[in-house]
C-alpha cells in the first residue's frame, strides 16, 4: 500500500510539473506580442509626379499613416496610367489615381475611397483668349498636353479629337503641335521667367506653349504660377456637357482608355486666381476628375485596414473629406479589406462564433451562423455595381446604333426598338430594387444612371426603319441584309 501511494504521489508530481510547464509556455506565447514589438506594416504607394497637389495629399497621408504604425513608401512617376500599370506589375501596393482612367487586365486593382476633385484648367495666351472660338484659335499652335502616362495627357488628346482637330502622327503634321512636358519642367520655366528681366524674360515667355491643359485640384499652385509669370488667361472648356455625354468609348480596348461616364461636370469659380486682377473673369465650365485611393487585391489586409483608418479617421479625414467607395461610381470593385473596415461596427460571423463558443453554445448554433454568413457573402457578391448599369446601357446604345448583336436580338428596327426598350425597363426596375435594398447608394450615382437610362430611351424613339418611307424594296432588303450580317 505504501509503495502504491508513493507511486501515485510521484505520478501526480510529474503531471503537476508538465501542467506547470505547459501553462508557462502558454503565458509566454500570449505575452509575446506585448513584449516584442512587431515591425510596422509597409505599403509601396505613388500619386504621380512631384510638385502637384495630389502628391502633397499623398505626403500628408503618409505622415498621418505613421501615427497608425503604417509606413507608406512614396515614389513619384508620370501619372495615373503609369501608377495603374505599376500596380498591375506588383511594383506598387496602393496609389492615388484619377477615376475613369482604365488600363487593360486591371481586375486585381480595387478601390478604397474617393478624395478631392481635380479640375481641368485651360490656359491660353492673352491674344488667343480674345481671338474667338478656342478650337479655331489654337489651330497651328503649340499645345501643352502633359507628360505621357498622365491623366491630363489622355484628357488633352480626347479634348482635341472631340474638337475635330487632327493630332500629329509620324506621317502627318496635324492641326496642332503637341508639347509633352512634366509639371516640374513647367514650374522651372515659370520660376526662371519671374527671376529674369527685359529681353531675356520676353524670350522665356515666348518659349512657353501657346495653350496648356492642366489637371489639378483647386487652387492649383502651377496654374497660379503660370498666370503670374506669363499672363496666361483661364478659358472655359468648350462643349463640356456634350463631351461628357459622348461616353460610348470602347471599354474592351487593348490600350488605356478614359471612360467619360466616371468624369464630372465642374466649374472654376470667378476670381479663383489673383495677380494684378482676378482670373477667371467669369465662371469657367470644365471637367472634373475624382481622385481615387486604390490598392492591389492581394495587398496585406492589415496594412489596407490601417490605411483606411488613416483616410477615414483623424486629421486627414477632417481636412481632405474622403468619400466612401459605396457612395461614388468608379471603374473598380471595392477592396475586401475596405469592406471589412466599413462594416466594422456590424456583427460579423466570426465574432458571433467566438462569443457563442465562449458561452458554451451548441455546434448547431455555430453552424447556423456560418451558413448565414455564407448566404450574406454570396448575396453581396451577386449585387449589381454602378459600373454594371453603365455597361448594360452602353450595350443597348451600341445595338441601337447598328452594332451586331447575338442571335436573340431582332433584326427588324421596330422589333429591335421594342426589345431594347424592354431591356431598359427591366434595368430600371432592377435599379429601383437595388436602391431599396441599399446596394446602390449615392445621389450622384443614382442620378447619373437614371439620366443615361432616360437619354437612351429617348434615342430609341428615333430608331425607325430608315427605309420605311421609301417604296424601294431593294433598299429595304439591303438594310435588312446589313443588319443580319
């Protein structure tokens, strides 16, 4: 009996020692995060060229991110197009880019939020501002369109083509002379003019372009500097609303495109810039481009959440006033980490699971919570995005304009008009359902979609058989053959 008691005592002591060691190791493991400081997360980011307001915003963002233990490594480049291509290549994790600029194969680029609106500034020499219509006045002149890879370069080319001005090619001179310069070069030229005098100053002014297309947030330091140095004039962008309505660009292009449905109508207010007098003398209609914070889909979730906290909380939020990605129309889907941040105050399935497990609830309750979470996830993924509505309306416009459709699309004009009208009515009904369900938000987004729907339906009323008033049956056959082809 004594021997058995001794054996049990020794065994109990061994168990006690093993348990003590196990609890000690568990305590060390739990205390490790509090003892050892983990290195802060790092995000590689860019906002385009130096000497711009968006670069200043990015620098301010990186400074505020440091307070959230996030290191933002900023690198300059030409502009939005180059930023997006670097994101695709994995050389950047995040960027601040212009909404509407779309590169190919960009499915891995996702939006985090919207920021300030950049406005197109059209600056011309004083004599050109007084020479009549802008499109006629700049023929044969030197036009600054920005640095290749920048949004303003894409915009300037779009504006010139919209104004029916032929752009130069290797084989033809064109109607204008394009000057591709960076903003840093423009600033250097303007500063040199301010320091020069007499004939040297006049020569430096003459070397500047006759017209400049600049994209910048208000107030633009570069626009102010050029107005002061060379007496440029701010002029309205001709036919701004018509330019924005002409939005049937090819979204499946193999090159970078500018999707105009994501641009906005804007105004440069009177006397926004002061020299010896206020410029412009009257409000200038122009185009606005929303800045977007975007990131790669596979960027570190913790770093993206910290970046979202920096953007939507604290001093940065009060000064820049960012916009939720759910409240603006963009070409990109919302980043999963951004959705987690926006839904941080809502009950999550994992949080419920932990709470139920801690309270000793049954496995059945945990399974039900998981099933509910999966259902919510599948439902959210199947919800329409604003870009889906724009794409469907664009497809209807193409069919109405004579583009080839599938086998289910009628050929006869009257039947085609009825078919397309039914599609638009169904799309309008789905929009109303999505608005009621809360999956489509934002007054401006809803207004843009409804306006496009109404315009497209109005265009369908003009879709008549082009030969219905003709008694020439051969013309009718030719038309139908062309539609069938």
